[in-house]
C-alpha cells in the first residue's frame, strides 16, 4: 500500500522511486494482479502519469492497456481509464499538453517573450507530434486494435464511449489514411460511427462530429458510405436545432463535415440534390433589416454556408450537374435570398464578398438565373440595377481589393455564355441608347477604362472584353461607340481611344505607362479584333498603330516590359491571321515582310511565346475566379489565357508561311469546298432515297395489313359457306320427311303443313342472313375500291421509280382480279337469294292449297280432290329437290371461287416478298453510294492532312458527319427490324 500512497499523493516512507520505475511497477501490477480492483487502481495511476511521463507510459504500458481492453470488457470503469491513458499518450493536442505542464515550466517575464522564445516551443510541439505519430503506428500495426476500439463504441456507458471517440479521433489525426483503410474494411465500422450522431448526450455527439470530419477527409469511398447512412438528413436536423447561422460551434462542425462530404464528390452532390436538401438551405440565408453586430461565430457559420452553396455549383463540377443545381436553387428561391443579402445594408465585408462570389457561380452559364440577376434592383432612390451598383464598387479605388475582384468575377459570370446580356451591356455604350440622366454599366466601364487608377483600368478592360467574348455581333457594334475627348474636338471611336492611350499623347501616355494598364488594354484589343476582320481593318486603318507595335516588339526592355512586348506581338499576329487584305498597305504579305525586316521572325515568335511562360499566366489559367494575393499580380484573365492558347500556334505558323504556301492553301481550300459541295449533294440524294425507302416501307406495311384483312374476310366467308351447307343438309332432311308425310295420307296433312310453316320461317331467316351478307360484301367492295384508288394515286406519285411503279401495277392487277371475283361471288349470292325467295313463294302457295283439305273426313268426294292436290304437291316437291340440287351446284361454284380468292392471297404474299427484295436492292444501292462517299471522305482527309502539313488550320465538319452517321445507323436498324 505504500506504493499506491506514493503514486496517489500520500506520504511515502523511504526514498522516492523514479517515474520510469513507478510506471514499470504499475505495469507489472496490471499484468500480474488477479483482483479487478488492483488492476483498476494500477490503470488509474497510469492515467494520472500518462501526460507527465508520456514516453515512458507509451513504451511500457501500451500492450498491457490493450490487453485490458480485450479481457476486462465487463468493467466499464477500467475500460474508461485504459482508453483515457491511450488517448493521453497518442494525442498531440497542444493546449492540453500545456495545461498539464504549467506547473513544471518556469514562466518567463513579459519582456522575454520575443521571437527567440518561440523556437523551443515549436521544437517541443514537433517532438510531441512525432511521438504521437510513433505511438499511433505502434497501435495500428495490428488492425484488430482499431476494430477493438470500434467495438467498444457500441457500449452506451459514457465513461467508455466518450474516451473511445476521442482516441479514434486522435488516431485519425496522426495516421489518417491507414486508420481509414482499417475502418473501411471493418464490418459495420462506418455505421457504428454514424450512430454517434444520434446519441442524446451532446458531448459525445459533438465529438462524433469531429471524428467524422477526420474520417471523411480525402476518402471518396468513406464519404459515399457516410452520405448513404443518412448523414445529410441528420446534419441538417442538427443545424436547424442549433439555430442555423445563429448557432454555435456545433453548427460550424456540421458545415465542415458537409463540405468534406460534398467537395469533389459528384456522387454525393447528386444525392444531395436528388434528396431535395438544396431547398433546406434557403432558411439559412434569411437576414433582417438590422444586420449590425454580427457575432464572429455567425460570420463563420454563414461563410461556411456560402461555401457549401459554391461547392454544389462550382465550375470544376460536370456541366450537367452544375446546371441542375443552378436550376434547383432558382426554383426554391435560394438565388433570390442570396441577392437579398447582396443588396442588404450592414452586412460584414467578408460575408458580402463571399456572397458575391456565390451568386456569381449560381448564375454562371445559366440563362434563367442570369436573366433574373439582370432584373434585380438595389433598394435605392431611384432604383438602380444590381449590376450597376456592383460596377460602381469595382471601379472605386477606395473599396477593398478582394471585393473588387469578387465584383469582376460576378460580372464575368453574368456574361458567360450570355449573348443577351452581352448585347445589353454593349447597348449602353451606343449613341442611340445613352441616357444622360442615369448611370449605365457602359459609362462606368468607360470611366474605369480611362481613369487614373491602374487597377480600375485593368478591371474595366477585362469586363469589357467579356462583353465581347465569342460574340462577333457585339464586336462590330462596339466599333460604333464614339467618345468625346474634349470641347471643340471631334469625337473619336472607343477603339481609337484605346490605341491612343497605348501609342500617343502626353497625359495619356503617363496614364498608360503602368504595366497593368497597358496589359489590360492589350487584352481588350486582342479579344476585340480576334475573329473579326472588320475590327482588324478599323485597327489597321490608323496609320500609327502598326509602327507603334513593331517599335514596341523590337526594343530590348526589362522583365516587366517583355510581357507588354509579347502582347503587342500577339495583337500584331491577330492582325495578320484575321486580315481580309482589304487595305493595300497592310495586307498579310506586307505585314509579314514588315516583321521580317524590322523585328525578325525568330525574335517575333520568342516575344510571343513569352506570354505563356509567365508565372502569372499559369496561375490565371487554373480557374475562372480571379484570385490574386496583391493588386500588382493582377495581370491575366482566365478567358484570355484560353485565347492565347488557341492563337499562339496558328499565329506562329502564319508568320512563317510564304505567299506560295498560302496560295496552295487557298487552292486546297477551294478543292475542299468543291468536295464538300459534292458530299453535300450526295448526302441530299441519300436523304431523298431514305425518304423514298420510308414511303415504300409504309406501303408495304399498309399492304400487309390489307392482306391480313382479306385473309380474315376469306375466313369469314368460309365459315358462312359451311353454315349454308349445314342449312341445306337440314333442308334436304326436312324435304324427305315431307314426302313421306304426304304419302301417309290425309290424316297427316296437318303435320306436313306444320313442317312447311317451320321451313318457311327458316327460309325467311336464311334470306335475311343472305341480305346481311350481301350488305357486308358490298361494304367490303367499297373499301377495296377506296384502297385501289389510293394505290393508283400512290403509283402515280412514285412513277419515277421504275421498281416501285412495276410493283404497284402488279398489285393493282391483282386487286382488280380480286374485285372481279368478289363481284362474281356477290352475283352468285344474289342468285341464291332469288332462288330462296322463289322457294318461299312456292312453299307458301303449297301451304295455302293444303289448308282447305282439313275437312276431308266429312265428305268422301273431296278425298279425290285432296289426292289430286297431294299428287301436285309431290310433283312440286320433286321440282324443289331439283332446285336444291342446282343450289348445291352453285355452292360448289362458290367454293371454287373461294379457292381462287385463297390463291389471290398467296399471290399477294408473293408480291410482298418481291417488294422486300426490291428494298434489299435499294439498300445495296445505298451501300454503293456510301462507299463512294467514303472514297470522297478519304480524299478530303488526305487534302486536309496536306493542309495541316502546310500549317493551315482546317475546320472539320465532325459534328454534321456524326449526326448524319447517327441518322443512317438508326434507319439501318429500322430496315433490319
């Protein structure tokens, strides 16, 4: 017990042992004690010594502590002590280390706190970090140790779960990748950690957030698992419960975890959007009228929320995903809420800057969002468009640098792929739309372009260049802009004024002498005249521009001026490449001769290539947002770097080309145009043939349906004939019975009459049925007539195609034959109907003559008369039998006609097979045409290769060919079906 009293602070007898000896004895006690209480006391003592003697406890006690975690799972107290001890020796938390070691370190006086004191502190922290990393490596050498910690997190006891969460967080901080790999392969490892967010104890839940932050760093697989474990729902619920942007540090932790899950993870971004979680972000940005006195935590929270919105619409995401998120943000009102913050008063500067950047990316490339942003007005009197208010901040040199960069980025995003917005901006500069009573965007840009502030010059030049980006119409419209320089002097064009700043004037030269101003103006001029021959002509029309450019390029200047020389070379190269030779003094050949004489081709190319070698060029080419550490480094625009990349090679080739090579290229271009025309004609021919084939397919389908209808009709007629046969058989039987009844005498006369009455009823029914059949056949005949007429008209339309005309003629002949057969069948049926009416009439006459014979039993004299009548009836019956035989023969004729109709159907099927054969022949002809086109394409490809070998840029028609090929494939699939 003296040993424990020495450790726990009691009075010890004898000499005091050293720290290492004490730790060794405690480790022996942990390993050898059989009583749980003794082991618990020893572990508690190790915990108290673990911060002061971190090295000793870590090297001697780690294995014993891990063994405690494995064997003493039933005692939560000893588990908690063991986890706390492991956390103390692995954690590198500087604050806790300082708190524990304050008593052991002698404080220095205030005057001694200078830069020499910080070096030992940094070394101590570095050593502590290295020690924690070493102990972490030792701990995770066995992956089962990490799995053991994960299993302990299932314990609900606070003294076990909380130390376990802190220990796992420390392991992830020290060796993130290795621990992530173990957790990823551990069964239900991530799910156990996600359960921490549902813990009712806020301390565990908050530390669980910190644990998940470390776990989800730079691991897409774990990020996906955490997201599909319903992390978004839980985190958004916590943010709402904690008060959204007004919440505390917990909201910040939730937002940091959300950023980890969504940044550079397209799968999670899509899941976040599809889960309608974007709509739940709108209440975060609701601000009141009084925005003064925001706490530092609220500023941090709102800043992270804006970053979360930007992650969803970042330009580095796929265009489809970005457009979908932009649409959702507009539909749910999130964009409107952000614009409200943008125009609100009292918002802190850093939040306003981040809001401008967020709105920029929400509207970038989305026409609907850009149109809405153009309609937003600032709450001023009179109301002004938000774009105008933002531009006023951009050209105001008193505004913060980051804010001016954000406004420039917003303006660029507003004009990105927005020709409508570009036209509206340029229109504010045209003479017909200038309003002297209001400030427009064009006036602000011109004011910034010619102000004394070089940063305003650069921003205005870049903004105006974006209004002309990939828009030939606005480049030509901007040539109409006239500027009044001073009273009594005529106005000059905007293009002329920009070149004047670069080349002449006293005061103007001093303004444009700064490198930043000249770089901005040169970028504007290059963007303006690029791919616009009319602008090139206007630029060359000023006789002073070309001499100024050649003089600038040929001089030997300093490092900063070399960039200006490179841009001048680019501007002169554009004048050569996009020159239409409309000015005799400045044709392509004369400009190249001028370069060769005064500059030298090699020197010109070297100056041109210096642009892409500049450090700031590489930095600006990385991302669209203009982010610069200082105003002096603000030289290149992202879109301009794309233009330089596209033009550098073609300008170099254009300068080195001779006039003969250009003539050859022109000839090749003409040849290519001729071949393109031939290809276009063949494509039109193929389209026409495809249309004809489609019509023939439709005809085949209609004839197939008609054939099926005719087969159905034949089947119905067969069934009707069979019914008639059955009826005739019944009639024969009845006639036989009548003959027998007439022979039997006068007593059976009434039965004979009764049978005749029944027969008359049946005959009437048969006559009615024959009438219906005749009506049906007449209807079918009218349908066939209409079909024949339609086929005749189709045959007349397709008379130019010999194969189609022959097929239609044969089909018409077959249909005429079928029609005649149907008419003959109709006449036979009419004859049968007439015969049946005659039978009915005669049968009625016989029955009327038989009625008076009912009184034969009274008078014997009348018997003879009845007998004579009976004989007459017998004769009439015989005659009826003969008529029945004739009707049977007519039935046989009808059966023969039915057989002929069946043969007609077979002929139609044969004709259908012929049509399919003709279709195959048409397809073969089309394949021959395609082979011819392939040969033409091969020739064109070879010519294009020759052009490329000569250094000429050849525009391909890959898109049109790809579309045609897709259509051909679809039609071939339909033909095969």
